[in-house]
C-alpha cells in the first residue's frame, strides 16, 4: 500500500498530511518519518481534530488489473487508487480491494473501519465512484463481511507456496514432529491465522501449555527479585513502606518510565556450561542506547559472569550473531500473529518483543550448549498473543518445561471507580481476567465462584442502567451496549459449559433487577443487532440446558415496574432509530424455541387486555414470513476463551482510562466556561446601571422599563461572549487537555488504587485545573504569569525534582563505578607488585591510575550527558512557558479591550434605546392630548345634520326615501323592508 499527500496549508509547505487509523498524520521532507497528530497538534496545523471521511470518494482502477488480478471463482484482488477521502486534506492512497464476481462490486478498505463499495464497473471504465458502507445496514455489512472473508482467503492462498515465518512456525506447533511441515499443515496454519475465532482458540491453547503461569510474589519468587536487583541495581529495585516496588502496579509504572515505556524480561535456565540468565528489553527505537545497571560490569561485551551465574544480553548477542553470519537463519521460535485491530489498521511488529528476542537467542545457543533444566521466564508485563505462542514453541524446540511469571497484566486489575457505570465495566473486566486465569490453571473452584459474581444484584442493576442512556446522545459511549452484549455472551458460554449455571441465570432474570434488565433489553435490541444476537444466543442456551419454554415465556412476559412494561411490549413498541429493523429476526428466532408470545400464554401471564395489545402490535409490526437472514443473524455461540478475550480487548485498561478522562473532561467543561456567571451578573448590573442613568437623565424620578435592559443585553451580550470564547477558548482547552493527560497517567500508574484514593485524585485534578482557570480569569494576568512559576509552576517543580533525583542517582553510580574500578585495579596491582620487580610495580600503578582516570572520564561524560539532557528539557519548558506567557498576555489585553468595547457599546446602545423610547412616549402623549382637546363625536347630531343636507339636496320626499336606506333595522334582517316602509308612512302622514 502506498500513500501520498499534499499539504493544503501554505505555511507548512515542508510537510505532507494524510489520514490513517482515524487520525491525521504528517511526514516531513527532512526525515520522511510519518507521525500521527493529536487533536491539539492537528489544530496547530489548521486541521480539524479528527478526519471526516466523505460519504462518496473517487477511485481509479488501473487497466493492468485485468491481466494481473489474482483470485478465486467468486472474487478477485483489484488495486484501486483512491482520492478525495477526507475533507480538507487532498491525498491519494493505493489499496488492494476485492471485486465480487457475482455482482461486480469492488469493495475497498480506505482506513480502519472505513469501507467503500462501487456499483458494477462498466467495461473499459477505470474511474469509479465509491460509497461508504454503513455497518448498521444489513446489505452493507454483508458486503464488508464478504470483503474480509475473501481477502483473508485470497491472501492465504497466495502465501501457501511461499509461507511467511510465522505460518511455518505455527505449522510446526501443529505437527509436533521434526522436519519442515507439509503443505496441508501450512494451509491449516494459514487458515488459523486468518480466522479470528480459530486464532483466539489457538492462542489460549498455547497459553495452557505452559507448566505454570503466575503473578509475581516477592515472597515466593525471591530468586527473580535478586536477578532484577542485579540487572537494574538498588536504585530501581527497592523496598518502600515494607513492600518491594516490583510487587505493585505503581512501582512497575515508575520502572517502565525509566525503561522509556518498554518491557524487560529474562529467562533463567541450566545448560551444560552452567546457569545462564538471558535478559532483553523491547527492541524499539526509543530504547536504543539504553544502559542497565549490569552494563557497568559487562562493558561492551554481551555477557558477564557474576558468581556462578552468567548474565547474557540477548539483544547484543542477537546483533553479534547477525554480524558474524551476515545472513542469519530464521528462528523457529519467533511468531508475529495478527491482532484483533480494526480492518485496515496497522499491525504491530511483535518480532522485537523482549520475550521473542529471548526465545530466538536461546534457540540459537542451545545448538552448542544444550539445555538440561527447565526454563523460567519472568517479564514485567504479561505476554501478548504472539509471545504467548513463542514461549510454548521454545519449550517444544528445547524439550523443556517453561514456567512464566509476570508483574503487571495488560487488562483491568481493579474494579474501583467513582462512576457506577465505569465500575460495572471494570467489574466485568476483572471477572473476565479471573475466569481466564482459572481456565489456564484448571482451577474450577475459582471458576464457579467468579461465575456467581456475574449474577449479583449490584452487577445487574448497574449494567441495566447503561441501557437507559439514550443511544442517540452525542455523549453516549458505544462501549456500553457492546459490554452488555459481551455480558450476555459470557452467560451463554458459561451455561453451555455448565448446564446447572442456567438455573442460577433464570433465578437472576426472575428477580426485580432481572425484570428491569429484560425489559430494557427488549427496548434496545430492535436497533442493535449485536445486542439482539447476544440475547437470542442466551435464550437458546437456556433452552438447550433444560429450562422449560413456559419458564422463559413467563420471564419475557413479566412486567418490570410501573414505568417499564414486559419484554414483548417494549420490543414491539420501540421506535426504530436506524435504517435496519431487527424486530422480525428477533421474533422468528425466539419463535424457533417456542418463546413467542401466544395469546394463551399472554392471557395467562398478563391478562386479557395486555394479551390483546401484544397480539395487535404483533399483527401490525411482525412479518408473517420468516426473514431470509434469520440463519445468518443467529450466529453460533462463542466459547468461553473467545468471549473472555473479547471482553479483555473491548474493556481494556486504556479504554477504561479514556472513560474516566471523559468524565473529568465533562465536569471541567461545566466548571470552566469562557464567560463565568459572575461576569454575566457584572454585565447585567452594568447594563442596568447604564440604562437607569440614561433614563433618569431624561425623566428624573422615574424607573426605566425592564425590556430596555433586555434589549441592550441581547445586543451586547452575545458579541462579548463570542470575543471571550475566541480569546479564552484555546487557553481553557489547553488547561483541560493538560489536566486530562496528567489524570490518565495517574490512573495508569495507580491502577490498583482504592475508590477513596481515586476520588481524592479526581478532586485534586479538579482543584488543580480550577486554580489555573482562576489565574486565567484574574485581572492581573501579567503579574501572575511573569513570576518564577509561570503559568505552569508544577512543571518547573517536577523538572527540578527529576533533575535532583537524576543527579543524586548519577553521583551514586559514578561513585560505585569508580570505587569498583579502583578496587579492581588495586587488587591487580597488589598481585603484580608482590611477584614482580619495581618495574612491574610501576606498570601496575600506572594501570591503576589509568583505570581510575577512565572510570572518572566515563562518569563525567555520563553526568555531562545527563546535565545536558536536563538543560535541554528545562530550556524547552522555559521556551514553552514564555510562549504561553506571551500568548496569555496578548489574550488578556484583547479581553480587556473587548470588555471596554462592550462597555462603550452598551452605554451607546442604552442611550440610543432610551432616547428612542422616550421620543416614542412623548409622541404618543402629544397625540393623546390632542385627541382629548377635540369635542366628543355625537352620532345622533351627525344623523340630523345629514337629514337636513339631504332635504336641501333631494327635497323632503327624496330625503325620506334615503332615510330608510341610511337607517338599519334592529332585529331580523329579513324584515328590514317592512320596518322601512312603516317609518315612511308615519313620516309622510306627519308631514302632510
């Protein structure tokens, strides 16, 4: 796959930008090394925080694809050049897609979880338009599944004749015999690697082949502790409050900071030459040049003997082997398994892990120095999947048992959290970890105990509360419905393994918390295929375990409480919020197990009225014909190891920390607005005062109407708010992001903290952010930020503490090194002086001086290097602090200018509105006074005047005739003529 990009920002012409794995990335023309951009870095380059993948993109299918595409009868690999992938950054990307022969669609993966498909490509056309596929759409998801299945199979078929090293080594574990594996075994190994389900099962089987797998305990693993003290020295391995730092997560986190976030592992074994301890750190670019305490005695060699133990640096020996052989033979003990990352995401390189380096070197050295004892491996971190396969593979090659000890698990180890929903996730994750350890160690007692904790009311009540959150909310984490589905899959797999667990599950579903959970499941599964599949799987396993259909029907028809109805009513009444409606699939799958709500069952359980309501809703919303996708919808139940691995992947330590960080972020946003309530009150008071002064200047002794104040506020307030948001927003976001980052590091470092300690840390970070926020809002920003502490005094303090610790540590190291070298040189000199002449004595003294001088030079160089690093760090922090101070000063000046402008505008607006209102009032008063000076209108006088005028114009008879027209009867409109004639006769008679 090739990628190219063109930067759109002219101020950054030396950089190119593109999108990968849901983030923006950049590459410099100087080093051509791509690096992902955080949200803050992306904004610095004028980019959005994250790329927005377009719904439609453009693709070009090269003409040479027709002659060179590889494939099967129903699919073929096709290269497509994509463009217009994300908004704002025009870059091109070449990918290998799959063309489905039956439909002609070309499906490609533009990035992690970003799939696109074309319509049938016309003959001879090379430019196509691709539409992004929606995983929530059944047809689109089917295309994605076909793409993944075909591409995995096509890649496996292409690698059969030339399999990679990982496939060959996995095939060796399947054959368990000497010699290269045959082609059928290689094909089986490739099929295992491309299938996530089979790969998970294979990895768990490999883990189970270890003789033992334990977490480090300083009391039982004293030999491991002494080895670590030899490797790292007493400065990094020590007792604190009566406990070794290697025994808890905080100590391991501190140690990994010294190792630049890498891992350290060793393997102790007995060979014919004696006891050997191989050690290695992760082989990453960050760890190049990293020196451990043992390297002081080892020098530039790859081994050193201390007492009766030979310590071997596996990385140095591997480099020496590669240098001597020039083309080293591929190791039989190294594997690089694909991980469960989203399709399109980059796969991590596992050949460079510490455990795999150890396995490769041991496998090489055993050819000349056979191993005669078991192999004991200790690692700071638990094994990944690849290393979990490499260690049993090493045991198979050497013919020895392997014991494994780790210090920190990759998963969640503590169920503590202030937030009850996050605490539920951590409880589920820790239960999954304990179940996994129990399965690996065949501890069925622990397995039964942990399984029962999944059914406690507290667990069920909290996991049910996550289903109450609106799925359409922008703050709704997708992890919660996935966790619910995994919870149901875990129950189903435990029931499949132990049928008696089904009775406990039924009792849980019959409880008050269980009824609420069942009703909420019915409300949710109409719009969530994964959750619906998990629920149908649980119902199927309960049926197969011997639970009667009548019992399950009663559970599905039971009313939860006064706010939630039964499962069926919630399911049938739920509104569809997605383009996919899973109602028919759920109904017909449950009907297969005779769990559908018949009229008789509903009448017996809920009464006639509710039974008829269910029947009517079923008639209106359920199709009578079973959907064609019902069989695909009901996937086979997962095994316990598969579910446990999925839980460990979804509810990982990093994901839980992100949830905790998001909780803190939301509270910080609420407590740190760009315009505070105090400033809003001051603005209102200021406008009120200005309006009152302007009004009293025109009308003394009278209060202004309240709507004038509201009018001025509506004109001035939004503009001032926009100015403050523009000026304070970046600084507030920086405070929030810095606090979130520190809080995440704290949670990682103290993973086993109690709930009280976590609450205290949460409040402390809130208080720290509030202090910086208050300093930002202070009027004397310049004086606050120009002091010795600056806007980030804690950073300077931290750097000073780190520098002092490093200096003390370096001084101790230099003193020990010099003392060791001097003692060694003196001993050698004494031996030579006692057996040689004065000349030999002089030479020995010269060597002593040279050794001392060399040790002093080395210590001085190392200390100078440390001092230079600290100086660079302090200079960088100082420059960043000065830049922030300058930015804060400019922002403060702009805020003061904006506030002053708002005051002037408010005063001008208040005077204008007051004058306008007073002018309108005076005009209305003048008109009212003029109207009062005029006589009141008399309609009868006007009528008599009109009659007289008519007499003069038309005569008496004409005037009388017009009188009937001018007059209007009172009463019935149909008798208007009669009344008029009567009046005419009376008037005529009186006149004559």
